[in-house]
């Protein structure tokens, strides 16, 4: 009896350890493709895993912040999904890079036209956003994930510094400074301009070289022709003398 009780206690303790040490469930998150540089543009992916075994994710709603509004939000078309971009007037106009913004995108909604994100799979929803704020280190998006059984999971809890991750954390985009990220969009644009200039110079140089070669060949042809004429004249004189 004692041995069986000990074994049962050990089994319960082992189960508790497994439960406590099991990894946290995946959640809706957002990550940039490359770097999300302050003051620039970026393509970000909202990653949506399916956490259910008996239902598919059929809808995703992402709410965009109004404290740091984004003037440009362009979703990438995804096969099997429709997308709706909602714009709203801002309660207070915002100054962004010298321009006054009175309205901005406040929500993007994806709705499945087929099976959606089935159990055991995940889906990425890419969006081009900008210009990113210069006075913030992160942007918080609140998301709602709807399943085919009508269940709605609200990913809206904001992570607080020094505290454990909440059960339903809101997707948070970390921003980097231009210095930390290396090359910026302006650098890429400048590099593109330099490449075009170099290509133009190369074409011009090639054209100039071709013109010079043609001129040299022309002069050589004239000289050779003149020499031939002179030779013919001299030969004619010799025949006359003989």
C-alpha cells in the first residue's frame, strides 16, 4: 500500500512538473521583414498560428494605433482571403514629418474565403507600413482571432516592463534607430541613383570609345586609299616612260 501511494504521489508530481514546464502556446505576433527603422517604411508580417485541434482560423482583425498613426498601410493580397482596410478620422490631427494627418488606417481585416488556417498550420499576413514614428521604440497592435466555431481570441494585452508575458499579448513591433540598423531607405535610394549614374557613364564611355574607333578606322581607310591612288599614278608614269 505504501509503495503504491508513493508511486501515485511521484506520478502526480511528475505530471505537475510536465504541466509547469510545458512551453507556452504560440500567439499572434508581428515581425518585420528586415528592420523596422524609425522614420522609414517596412514590410511586416502578422503571424497567426492555429491553436485549436477542432477549428480553423477564419478571420483576423488587426487594430492600428492612433497615438502613432501610420499614413500608409498596404496589405499584400493573399490567396484564399479577402482584405478590408478601414480608415478613420483622428480625434486630434497629427504632425508627421512636416505634414498634418487628419485620418489614418485604424483596422485591417482578413476574412477566409475557404478553409482558413487549419489545425497544425500558421499563416503570415504581410503589410507595408510607414512612415514609422521617430519618437517611439515600439508599436502595439491589438488583434482579434476568430475561429470557425465562432470562438474569438483577443490578443490585446500590452506587455509591461519587468513583468511576465501576459496570457494574450498584443502583437508588438520593435523599432530600431537608423544608426543601429545600418543602411536606411535613403541609403538604398542613393545607392540606386549611383548605380544608374555608373551605368549611364559606362554606356557613354562605351559609346565614346566606339566613336573614337570608328574615326581612327576612317582615317586609316583614307590614308590607305590615298596610298593606293598614289601607287597607281606612279605605276602609270613608269609605263609611259618605258
